[in-house]
């Protein structure tokens, strides 16, 4: 897979303007991934979600994303609709040097 730049911009030095790209330093095949292991048995550890009140394990089909608004109001969303919401939401730059919102 071809490397894609994280950021593109221009570097301006006096009268000379040069295009600049920020590229990742490693590719996906070069990344190191660690597994969580049991120190005594050296077997892999499997993570499970547990209900904070009942202490029972939550089935994968019962897991949902949610956003708590106040102490009693929670908004639930399916992953697909959450991605759609986030892609349509306007993003604003937090840089003090930015003149306009990033769309």
C-alpha cells in the first residue's frame, strides 16, 4: 500500500515557496504489535466487557456506543450512524493562527 501524507502544506521563505508533505515514518508492515499475556502461563489474555452494576459479562451483540448527557439522559447510537454523524459534523481548528474552520 502506498504511503499517504498526514498533512500537506507550504513552506514560505522570503520569496521562495516550497510544497511540504508530512509522511508516516513507518508502514503498517513495520509496526510492532504486542499482545497481553498471562505472566505465569504465557497464554494470551482475552478482554471481555463486564456490566459495572451487575458484574455480568456483556454479549457482543448487546454492546452499544452511548453519550451521557446529564445524570439521567443517555444517547445511544449504532456504529454506522455514529460514523455518519461524525463525518458530517463541522471540525474547527484549535490553532490560534488559523483564520478559518477546517471542513
